[in-house]
C-alpha cells in the first residue's frame, strides 16, 4: 500500500465529481422546466388552466357558454378541476424530466 494513501479515495473523488456534474445538470433542467408550460382542459374545453414548472397558474380561460349566473357552483367546480389538473401536469412534467437524469432514483428534496 502506498504511503499516505487511503484505499478507495480515488473512487470517492470521482464520485464527488459525478455528483457535482449531476447537480449542475439538475439545476439546468429545473430552470428549463420552470419556464415550460402545461395546460389542463375540463368540461370539453370549457375551462382551460395553464401552469408552469414552478407550479404557478399562468392563465385561466373560461368559455362564456359556461358562465351561468344561475349555476356559479358548476363554474367554480370546473375552474377548481382545471387548476388542480394543471398543477398535477406540472408535477408530472418535473418528475418525468428529473427521472431521466436520476435514472428513476427517488432523491428526497430534489424538487
């Protein structure tokens, strides 16, 4: 054994370089995904919600045919359903793209 060397330290340094590279790639992907948009449509297109990868709602479009003062509750339900679906789509988009990088490993606190 070489004097002053620890077995396996070369592997540890290589692993650290790989982790740093992976972290940089994750940051780049997260930045791209934050700008990406997804949408969800409910009620046959009556309400459409768009969200980004930050899970922020960007817009809500409501077809005027579903605006009925006598049935506000239905419109509220449609909006709620569209928003929740758009947020789920944003979450799935993030998980799918990060999964490509991590090889499907579930890394707590990743996103």
